[in-house]
């Protein structure tokens, strides 16, 4: 069995047009995540949770609610597939918002 890897990169650098113009829209990434999670059948979902992409951190892209939504979508996909899910902390340099964002993701993953 060959594993399937889906990578949804929230980096604006991953969203450049062929002219070098940034086409990044965080909402479009959340919608793509939702669409992918609704159709996937997996044994395990891993998240490299880039908390440095929060709007109050250097990345400046995602809201706290986005981390909750990501967790919620991943949990729903894992449950539907009768699989598991986990997250690894990556980034998050603004300690004033890091804990709130981590808890938002955890709450989403735990169904709260």
C-alpha cells in the first residue's frame, strides 16, 4: 500500500503566480482543507501546525478561529475514516497569542 500525502501549504510563497504576484488568500486555503477533509479516507492525519502564521505573529495570515476550524475539520475526517490524528507544534513566536492558538487547535481536534 502506498501512502498518500496531502500538503496544503499556508505560506504565501507557495501561492505565487507565474508573474511573481502573490495570489494568497487564507480563506481559500481553509476552504480547500475543508474540501479535502470531506473526501479523504485515511488511517492517520498529521498536522505540522505553523502557529507563526497567526495574524499577530510574523506570518500575519490566520486568525485564532482558523486554527480551531483546522482542528475541527481534521478530527471529522479522522473520525469518518476511523483513523487518528495528531499535531506537531511548529513556529509560534508571539507568546502573547501562542497559547490561545494552540488551545484553539486542540479544542478543534478534541471536538470542543
